[in-house]
């Protein structure tokens, strides 16, 4: 395969990876309120403080951390190109 095809394939894979992560995060955020509201509580038991913002921050940081850890490395491709140049 040529370098252009490899770059395009890597770009599409990265975009697909990011789209999947974003879809999972959005799905989790959209499904959380109905589950939380399904529990019937008395008006006396309602919390006075809302934790929505803190949960949103934590989920965002977890998503960014997962994307950072799970992103594909490009260093291996660079090493392979250096070896090819040295061989010829």
C-alpha cells in the first residue's frame, strides 16, 4: 500500500474511533436521567444539591483519559519508514 492510502486509512480509523467514543459518552449521558428518575422518592428525600455538573465533569475527564490511553501510536510507522530508508 502507498503512504497516501495508509494515511487515509489511519485518518478514517481515528475518526471512527472518536465517533464511537463520543456516541458511547452521549448515550450514557442521555440514559442516566431516566434511570435516576425511575426511582420513586418522597419529596422529603430529594437532595438539596445537584450532582449533574460534577458527574458531567467526571465523565468528560474519563472520556478524555480513555481517548488518550487508547489512541493508536504513530511511532511504529515512523520507525518502519526509517528502517526502509536505511535498507535502500
